[in-house]
C-alpha cells in the first residue's frame, strides 16, 4: 500500500519478492477478498484493501498512543496526585512547593485538600488520597507513617515589640504579656501551657485560635505574643512579625502519611523529595 510495488515492499521488509507475494496471497485467503489488482506491472489496491488499510492505521495509531502514554507515565509527564494536609503546611508552604512541582511536571493533575490531622488520617486510610501531611504521630492500621520533620516551636511578636531586641526568649519574658494561644483542641496547647506553668509565669490569654496562620496574623496586628510551629512562622516573617528561638526547646512533628495497602506512586515520591528540599532551606527548622 505504501510503496506501490512488490520490489519496494520487499526492500523495506528486508525479505525477497516471492516472500512478499506469498504473504499477500496468504492474507487474501485469510480474509477472503482481493487486496490488489495488477495494472501495467504495478499493484493497485482494491476499495476493500483501502478500507482495511485505514483500520490497520487506526490500530497502529492506538498502539503508538499506548506507548506514548507509558513513556509519559515513566517520565512523570502525566498522572494525578491527591494530597490532604493540615493547615499548618497547606496554607502557605505546600502551595509554593506544588507550584514548583507543576512547573517541572506541567501535565500532572494535583488536588490539595486542607483538613485537620485527624481527618487527613481518615482520608489516607480510606485511600481517597495518595499522600497526607499531618501533625504528630498518627496511628492507623491502614496507614504507613514517616516522620517528615521534628522542629522547635518559635516565639513570635510584632516588629515593634520591646522583646524583639532579644535573640532568645524564655518563659520569664512572657510574664504579664498578652499571649495569643492555640485553641484548646490543638494537642500541643497542653505542652505549651505546661512549660509556662513549670516556670510559674502568668500570661494574659485573651485570644486563641485553632489555626497557626490566624495566630500569626493576630500577632502581626499587634494582638500579643505567641509560640507557634516553625513552618507557619516562616511564612509570616515578612508580614509584620519577628521570630525568635524559645527555650526550653519544645518540638513539633510533621508526618507523611501513605495508604498502606497501595503502592506509592513515583509522582508522590517526587513531590516528597521537593518538600524535603524546600524544608532544608529554612533556617527555622533546625
């Protein structure tokens, strides 16, 4: 069909002319209709041959698409990634990382859902999501967990606050200060309160919020001081707050969650690599 002659077809296939003639004859017997008519030494395809050729072309095109799809999947040029994350990571840090990832893998579809760590655990366990980011140590028989990072809480205050001249803050520095607390439903709230109670320090706790980002914004607006996990604090360093180390050291854990009974995708692995690379660049996380 493509060369017009038996001789040219034989050359392309690296076989003899009689072999080509035999193959054509065998195919005609198998399908029970003629494929070519001879006219002046050349083979002219029949209407039926043209129809069959078009179908073969579509089949080979479909095979090429399958091979291309496999290549795209292997090279991370296509696919989907469903992520569930706690607000501390999902309101600033993860969107920036996802943007960088999308620039490198522009055809990968990504969904980011923001919920509490408890809800993230449930979603990953039910295999609704490929990857989860949660706080602390989460336990579920259907979830594989890895510690992503353990980093110290930091003290935050408005830029104009007198304590901003200190390089390290201690509980005694908070005596009588307006303090914006994490909400009582946040599991680390108890550890923070215990640190101040052990030092016999009284704070003025008039405002609290369950979201680290809201606490940072309240501090930036002059509402008081706080202790906060460092990923969120880093997002607000250029938005009106000063960040200082706090002693004694109180740490916050960020965990990776994967569905236990499903293999991890290469796409998820690449995103995690990018997350770790971004975290390593943050001076507050050491």
